[in-house]
C-alpha cells in the first residue's frame, strides 16, 4: 500500500512537472511572437517618423512586460526534469511541496507580474490607435478589463487546484 502511494505520488509529480514545462514553453512562444509583432510596429513607427509616441510607449511597455513574464516563467516557475530523478518525491517530499507552494503563490500573484504590466501596455498602445472618447476605445477597455478578470480568475483557480493537490499528496504521505 505504501509503495503504491509512493508510486502514485511520483506519477502525479511527474505529470505536474510535464504540465508546467508545457505551459512554460507555450507561454514563452506566444510572448516571443508578441514581442516580434510589437518590435516590428515600433520600428515601423520610428522609420515613418510618425508623431505618435503613445504607440511606441505602449509597445515598449508590452515588450518589457513580456520579457518580464519570460524571465519569471523560466527563473521562478521552471522545474528541471532532472529534479525528478535527483530528488524523488517519495524521498524528498518537502522539496516538492515547496515547488507546488511556489507555483501556487506565483499564480496567485500573476495579476501583478503578468497581467497588470501587459494590459497597461496594451491599453496605452490602443490609446494611440483610437480617439480617447470614442466608443471603440471604451469597448476595447471594457473587453480588456473582462479579459484581465478572466485571466486573473483562471490563475486563482489553478493556484487553488495546485494547493489542493499539494495537500492531498503530501498530507497523506506524512501519516506514515
């Protein structure tokens, strides 16, 4: 029974690590594509010598936000696959509990390091495209708020699920 639980724990942690790595790669690829788009737009704006500074500022903020996201994803949220063999979850439960706790904490704070800078940059960029008092900018701002809240709630739900899984895995392990 104990061996079966240890094997189940190892399978769950392996699945978690793979899921985390896929998320990191997916979000990094999207961020790199968006960096390329906004960098091209900034270069194009500069080459045309448009008087539009808001698009350059907004695009710069978006690029900075995406670089910040990539840095945090690969610095704080990345878990090396080799850690599974170097630190088996059944022998090093505290290490893996710490990893799960850190993932959940960073997801809870995603509004601060991920969403806020990105949406601020996008909003400033959109101000350069649309008139400040037009219905279009108001609708886009409301859409941006709606997306912000949706992404924030999604990250909070993911954090709660990670915490539930952490407590289920490591709570039962400590009873033996």
